[in-house]
C-alpha cells in the first residue's frame, strides 16, 4: 500500500503558516512574560507556554490529530515520564542525604 | 520478497499460495506506510524518555539549588538562544512544506525545502558554536576550573550542576541536529535515485517527524535553561 494521499499544496500550505505565526506569537510571549506578567511564577508560566507550543507542534506539524493508536501510545509514554517525574519530586522534597550526597553542596 | 534489479524501489508483491492452491498477496514492508509511521513513533518515544529523564534530573537539581539555577540562567545569552529558537521554528516550517510539496508531486520544490532546512540547521549549529565559544572565553566550560568544585575559581555548587546539565543537554540536542542533517542528505540521495517519490514518501514523512521532535525538545530546553533567570539574578 503506497502512501497515495494526494494533497493540494497551495490549499494546505496556509495551515502551516498559521501554525508558524501561532508558534512565533507564543515565542514572543516566552520573552516578555518574565518582565511583563506573573513575574513571580516565571518557571511555571514558561513551562505552560512550552506545553502549549508542544501540543500545537504534535497536533499540526507531527500530524497526531486524528491518529488514535499513535496518539494513545504517545499519551502512555508521556504518562510514564510524568509519573516518574512526580515520584522523584516527592522524593526530592523529602531529601535526607545532604551529608553524603554528591548532588548537594559540600558545604551543606 | 521479490526484487527487480533495474528498479529496486518498485514494490513488487510477494505471492503466497495456501494449501488449497489459492494465491494471496503478502504485504511487504516497503508499502506499509502505517507500520513505518508507528515504528518510527516508537523510536521517538524512546527519545522522549531519554530527554524526559534528563529533565527529571534537571528538576531534581533545580529543587535542591533553586537560587543558584536562577543566577546561572540569568548569565546566559538570551538573544542568541532566542535567535536559535526562531531559526528552529522556521526550519520546522520548511521541513513541513517540503513534505507537502513532495506529496503534491513537486519533487524539485521538496528538495529545495530540504536544502533550506539543512541551511537553517547549520545556522543553528553556528549560533550554538558562537555561544559556547563565548562561554569558554568567560571561563565557563566543561573541564575548566569554574565548573569543578573545591578550588578558588569554583562557581557555587548549584551553578556547577546547572552548567553541567546545560552543556550536556544542549550538546546532546546539537548532536541530534547533526544527525538530522545527515538524515536529510540521505533523504536527498534517495529522492535523486527515485527511491522516495510522491507515492512512496514514508522516509520523507519520518525524517520530517524526527525534525519536529528535535524542535519539540528545544521548546522545553530553551525556557528551562535560558528563561528561568530572565527576571534577573539575586546574588548574596
């Protein structure tokens, strides 16, 4: 089975440019956020903007929109990463080994 | 699997005969577009898990050395980082348009877009090289005294961890860019030899996916390293 999907270049390229402008706008937001709004939540805001950008790239540039099986595979993989992330964050918030650790300052 | 010595890319189905003598066409991997796509996604998920683990380590260190990370981030060159962000963004567009041109039958236009993507990838690497050279001149680079604890030139411990992760992750990302350029050269070779065509474009599709993944990783690498200290460092 060949990939016989025929496309009309002129009709579809507009979608690619719309995504580009959306991503450029979000990139501009990335730059102005630390000095313009919610300045005490820079890290959270930056990750939020990054997540929105990632979602747009996945859906439109990587063609995940409408892909059920591959979409769920991606969700499962991301879930695994986030799950371990959460476990590690719980652990690090109860860090008890500063005296013998190689990841904390020797002075601690 | 049957092959034609003159035109090896042309898909010629294998025929299997069952016990009743009935013939069946065997689905060959060459034409299995969905299988090719799914397989490549599985590969990309291993990449996500690799970079995901690195982000996990980064977050671990960030939690332990919050202020050191913000101070170190404030010293990075956000202009060069921002230029690279935009360069990579435009390269994702050219790659996507190249695939679109290929699928619409415009092979020459597709090749032009691949060359444009490669040029942008080289610009990205050039900007990164300038950035790393500036870091080296300032005494901040892997192996230099500032990034080794226990001497008079040592940076605060959290900053040493930050820059260790910075060079590791941006270096690994840069390595993926180099691999991407190699893949694009290979793709051009396959297009020139007629093995990737508007009808059989799964290789082009997957290399475009790879390039989007490289872009996707940068979408998180950039704010994590360059922007968390954009509000300014607090010393002392």
